[in-house]
C-alpha cells in the first residue's frame, strides 16, 4: 500500500489543491479551517494506522467508532473484493444471497427475539426506519433523551435533542418529547401506549455518559407496563465496543428494535441496520414495498457485514475490548492526575472512552496537541469539553 502514497515532494501542492477544492465544492468552512490549522491529508489506512500525504503515520483512535476491526482487515477486505468481482450491486428485482447470509450472521449475535432486519446505508437511515416502524405500529409520539445523538436527517434530527443542530431546520417532526437521560420519573410522566422511546445505552456524542446500573432495565419495564415501544440506538455502542456484544446485555434488556451501524461496515463500506421483533416488523412482512431504498442490502455491503461479524466473533474482539478498555481507562486516569485543574474526569466502557476537560477550549487544544503527536481522536458533538477515544481492540 505504501507504494501508492504520494511522494513527499508533491504533498504541499496536493494539500493546497485539495483545500481549494474543498472550499469550492464541499464547504468553504471545512477547507478554510483545515488550511488554517494545517491539518494533514489522509491518503491511506491499515489496521490502527492512518497514512498522510506528508508521510506521517497516525494512531487512529478516532473514526467515530467505525474502525472496530481496524482499517482494511484482511478477512473483510477479501470478502468485499470477492463480492466486488462477482456482483457489487443487485437488481432489487431478484433476491440476493449475500443479504440473506448477512442477516443470518447479524441476528445470530443479536439479543433474543430480534430476528428481523432492514439494512440501510447509515445510522441515521436506521433511525428513520425505526421511526416509520413505530408509526405503522400505532406509536405516533416519540421520546428521546437530552444530549442524545441519533443523526441529522429530518426524523433522526427530531430525536437529536440539541438546539444547535435543530433550530436552523425547524419545524421538525411533531409530537417529539425530550427528557433527561437517567431520570425515570421524567420518562414515566410522558410514556403511554402511543409512545416509542429511543435511547442509547451510553450517550457517546453526549460525552460518554454512562447511566446507573439498572437504568435501561427500568426503562424497558416502564415501556412494557405502558405498552410503549423501546428502541435501543446501538449505532455507536453495538458489536463489542462496550466490551459486550450490545449495550443491551449490560442490563439484560430486550428492546423492540435495535439499531446498528458504524462498526458493522468493517471499516470498508457504508452500512447500517434496524433489527426488530417479528411483531414490530410485521407491517413490512405484509408489504415489502412499504419501506425500501435502492442501495439497501447491496451485495458488496452485505459481504462486509457477514465478514465483520465473523471477525469480531472468531477473534474474540468483544472480550478483548473489555479487558483492553479497562487497562486503558486505568492508565489514562492515572496519567491525568497531575493535571486535575484541566481534566475533570475520564470515564468509559470498553473501548468507548471520554476525557472531559474543565473548558471546551482545553479540549480543542489537546485534540490538536494529540494530532501534532500523531494521535487522532474525536470531539463530542453534544459535549464540546469531551474528547472521545474509540480505538480498535487488536
């Protein structure tokens, strides 16, 4: 792969050209900020390493959770290449075997009872599917949590309870209520049988907020008692990130729907999924054209899904994420003790770790300091003082 990277002598001209193209076509703000901060261009990746146009090798603890099995895992890459040689996209008129095999693999590791799958191309699309399934099942009111993040398409944005992202696009969906994450009394005051509750096991973009043990189980019990539907958004937390296959396992919860994405791609191709019980999925069983998408269940993406699930299972990455995450959290907590005037807290579950600074500008400065030292991390979109690390468990 290294022989395909640009030569060092051409990197300055390449960077200038790409910055200019970004500003002209992809967003002036993106190009301007990148040029101002002199951020490098990424040109390749393998495992936990990102290669840049100027010859640097960066440790990737970023990627918003996508690279759980690393970039270009040989098994996933081989499966995708094989499928690409045979059939990348399907006609959508006939059935395709890769979709069936991918659904079989995914449901084999899902919580009990989630036997139905609708594949999509992003986490936000998976959220939209869940909203539509809720409505077609008679749940027309939605409840989500303050500081939660569910995407930025119109329906998903209605659930993403942050005015910074919502206000420019109002009006959004009606009949959406937000309550405090972890507050069962607030939730109980708004939940009834016409409600669908959407919640994350851990609020990732909210700053890696971990609820008290038993919270999700209590939410499930409340939904069952009132006849509401429960959706667990595990786009970030699912497939081993927390040291368990699903955040649902931590409290022994079985939701009506579970959303998965990011790591599902194997770091190779956009894909996500909405898993549902047979009862909730029944309207789509009855009419398969009720909710469709041209690129849903594309064979090339399905090859990635099946291979990714097999890699996570066969290489023991779930347990590895738990043990490595505990070691990393302890080491980082110890290292931060001398700078307690800057760092308020370090918290995490598995390999989803948040570093909360006492001020947002300290987080931004540290993010750039890490980049200068060849480490990539993410900021948190709903909690600017919090940096997040989502390294791979290998």
